[in-house]
């Protein structure tokens, strides 16, 4: 049995649950869940060259610099003036540390995109501060393997 075969049979929803998925957290199981229409995985390619092409670059950009974009202008939505951080970016940077700016951009993009959750394997900068970040940003943060049961329960119970 493959990981994708283990996807639970979840009822369809009218609107998919939007989840920010960092490139290194993507799994066959998450791809399979996305194909069911139950979830919509989003991301922004801050981490070149490790961009997961299986996830559309559909998250709203945070306070990115030109070197962070790793995409074309045609793929961006809005104008350069729209590429600014949310009201929480400064606090996110305090929590994860200024040396982890791209981690902060991922979190802020998830917030600005209206995600219900974020999936990451970043244990040092994001998951280590999970509860503080969840409280600030009002979305859940999961490790794809260690929090798998909790993540699947969260997806199953979500009403969208």
C-alpha cells in the first residue's frame, strides 16, 4: 500500500480547505488529498531551487525582496506595492528570529492568503514556536509525519 492509498475517504466540501505547504513538506498523501478537492495546497517559492511544482504558486506574497521571488512577474498577482508584510510580520520575525526571514515570509504569506493551516518540516524555527505562532496568526501548524493523525482529523472536521 502506498502513502497515497492511505488517504482517508473524506466527504467532499463546497470549498476546499486552503493549506500552505512548504516545498519540503509535500507528500504523496497530501497530493492525493488535494486531488479529492478536500484541500487546496498553496505556497510561494521563496526557497529556490527547492520549489514544489506540484503546488501552484498561489499564496499571497509577503515582504519579499527581488531575490526571494523565484518566479516571473507574469506569475505574480497585483503590483510591487502589494508585496508587503501583514500587520503581524514584525511579531513573526521576533518569534522565529530575524536570521530566519524566509521562514517568516512563508508564515506571513499563509496568513495573508487566509490559510486554515500550514504544513512544514521546519522544526527549529517554526514548529519550535508552534503554539505562539498559531495564537498570533489564527491558523494551525502541522508537521506532515509527526502530526499526521492530528492533521487528518483537522481536515476531516473542517467545515468550509
